[in-house]
C-alpha cells in the first residue's frame, strides 16, 4: 500500500458572519462559490480557540503548537476520567 501526502486548505474569514453565507442558510446573498466548496468540504458550526488573542490563535494554527506553549507552559491537560 502506498502512502501519499495529504493537503489541506484552511480559509479563515475574520469577522465574517456565518449568517451571510449560503452554506449556513443565508438566502439574501448569492454565494455559489462558497456553496460548492461547502458541498465538498467539512463545514463547522462552531469552533473553540486556544487563546483570546487573535494573533496567538493564528500563530497556533500555522505552527501546530498550543498558544500556551509560547509562554513556556504546557498546554492544559485533560482531566483523568479514571480518577
């Protein structure tokens, strides 16, 4: 079995209200390009950011490191369910 590299395209629209896009149910603005892309993509209803600072969030996206790692601290640990 051969392995092939996978690619991803990340589109970030800062301050664009989802209610203005067809994939989220808008009918008052025609967004055929967004509709086609959403039909072939993962569409998220909401997301969580690892920092309240937009600069840190973007840095986290592009480096793959949690925003807290820049402060010299570890990322928040998940609670141990067995405890």
